C-alpha cells in the first residue's frame, strides 16, 4: 500500500525526507500517527524513526527550516523534538532491545527498522511509512497492523507476555485504545493481561492515570472500565471503584450494583461533556456507598450521608492517583457533595429557600451539577425516568427565575465585615462573623432581599439583640 497521497497533505514530510537524504540515513514515520492517518483521525504528534541518529536528523531539519525552529534534545533517551506550526515531531534512532520505559534505565542499542517495530506495543502502532527515495510513501506493516485496524483488534506484535514485560503499562494501553477506538482485544493478548496484571504495580501512578484519563474521556467509558475489571487490573489501580462492585442481599432485599450504576452515569454524561473533571465527578459521586451502607429492617438499604463522606474521600483518591490537588479537585469534591440536592428538590415541594441555597452553594458550577444529576437517573423504568426528568425541568426553570431575581449564584454579601465593624465601632472579633452569618442566612431564607438598605436595617436589629448599638448610619449607595 502506498500512502504518498496522504503524506502530501503535510509538506513537512518532504522536508524530513530531504534532511534524511542530506544526512544519508533512512527515515520512517512510525506509530500512532500512521495508525491515525489510516483511521482518518486527527493527530498532531508525529514520530520519526531513523536508522542512525535521530538527534542529528532533527538538527539537520531545523537548519533547513530556519532560525525560528527550536530543537529540544533529550540526550539520555537519544531523542529530539521540534515544533512546526501545530505539529510536534519527535525523532528517534531505531532501537533493538527494550522499549524505553521511564520506570527503568533505558537499554538502548542501535537497530534496524524491523528491530524497532518488534519492540512496539501493538500491531496497529507498529506501522511505518517510508520517507526514502526508493519507496517514498510505502506502508511497512510486518505484523498485519492494517488487518487488525480493519478487524478493530488490539494485538501485540510479539508474544504478548514479552511485549507486556517490556513495559507493563501496555496492559492499560491495550484497554485504553480499546475504549478510545472501540476495538476488541485479541484473546491471547487479553489472557496475558489477566495473567500478568500484578506487574502493573511497578509502573508509576502518573503514567497509569494518563491512560485512565484517556479511558474516562472516551465516548463510552464504561467499556474501558469493564475491561479493567475483567482483566483484574481494577483492584490494583482503583480499589475504591472496585469496592462498589457487587450486590448484598439481606432478607431477600438487595441494593443496586453501584459499580455498574456508576458506569451507567458516566456513559449517560459522556455525550453532554468533554470536561474530564465533570466526568470524574460522575465516577466518584457514589464512592462512599460501600462505607455508608446499612440495612434497616423497615427502610431497607440506606447509604446515609454518602455524598458528604464521598466528598471527603476525594482528596485522598486524587492524591493516590496523582491527579491534581488544585481547583479541579475542589470542583469534583463540590459536585460529589451536592449531587443529591437537585434530585431531592425535584421530589419535594420546591421551596424558594432550598433553591436559593442550592444556587448559593453551587455558584458557577450549577450547570455541571445539573448535568451530573440528570445522568444519575438510571432507573430501568422509562416512565420513572421521564417523570424525574420532567420534574428536573421544573427545578431548572425555577432556578433560572430565582437567579434572575436574586442573583445568588455569585453571592457577594452586601454587608461586609468592614461595614459591621464601622457601624458598631468594633475591632475584629467573633461577633462580626456571627452577624455576617445571620445576615447571609436571612437572605438565603428570603427574609430580606440581597440589597444594601434592608440588609443594613436587619444588621442593626440583629446587632441590638447582641447588645450593640450603631455609631454610624447607612451610607448612600
Ligand atoms: N509505544 C510503545 N509502548 C508504550 C508507549 C508507546 O510501544 N508503552 C510506541 C507505540 O508505537 C506508539 C508510539 O510509541 O504508537 C507513540 O506513543 P504515544 O505517543 O504514547 O501514543 P500514540 O500511539 O501516539 O497514541 P496517543 O497519541 O493516543 O497517545
């Protein structure tokens, strides 16, 4: 198969070919870029393998491209990188022996193109395209990668246990690609994952989470998670999620399997967001169900306060998975904590004060929370789902009306600590916090509007109950 036409869409390949000619080395496009080219997926990362020095080839190309092009050289790995427009190109010399894996010192020995292809993870990732004069554009496919692309199959080029021993992260990569591309994993390859699952323990959590996040972002993420479960990898990488699996039955009554429920929520949410962290909120929304599970003879199974305990579990899980501990984590925590609130509202008589509180607490994350909650309705009874969703529409409509009226979403109290201190001639003390809280509560309860004058009057009144009298009067606003 010749892919010259496809290469012609990228003028850069001609330039690389010229640099290789000048350096007198053979160069090939390899790996993910070739796979994606055949799958018609967009890819910005190009890997070039050359039989010789990748660094020298990159430097030669940079010279040819002009002074604006900067080459980053990673001597230890024998690789060099350069950017051209939105393309990122990595150059490496062909190798024998083990694939570079950050967890160990790389064993590098120069090799042929074939040696290099042998040491790659999957047949579909071992495809090469020649950039050399004699066969420019020719596809080099020693392991049936094109066949596997057609069959939508992940298969290792060599005996699976050998490929996985080189870098056990590849067990997760198999599942990640299956989930991302909607491929199957070839049975011998999958058997090897099951047999070698514990080897994942030598891989760093950062690399594992990178793959996990790609599973989370795929269009049907439950597929990847089910494969992780079936392969036996899940307990090693994500025991908290594993703990959601299973149903306990007491006195003939069982609860739902929260593992499959969680995956269903994640799948329901997927078409509505590409936000990784909102998807993480779906994964973690019921994470404390095992820890809060109780059986009550009258009420049946309960998971009292699982939203609160779940929120508190988020930082620990993020820390272990080496996910960021910044505002992304706080967003997930907040959504886990609030995930039942809109549902409760849609079941009960809706009071304005409950709505105001939700607006105040959710703030700018309200849309995300509503998306999560809609996804959380997973009843098997379509009538029930319909009823819940239409109640939800009602809640949403009321929230919008209330927000327009009261502007609570980015609630800024009209009475600040400074105003309280000035009015009652106070120095910083506990009573200021107490007053602030009382005023906020009154606004959220709808006793007073979120406006300066009525709030000031209310403050004076509440202050007098605490034995304070004003020394100044409301300022004109
Ligand atoms: N590779 C490998 N073993 C690994 C990682 C990578 O053999 N553990 C090889 C594969 O040939 C892969 C190439 O290096 O195609 C590039 O790796 P990477 O950039 O991680 O993945 P891509 O295949 O490009 O896919 P994506 O861009 O979706 O991550």
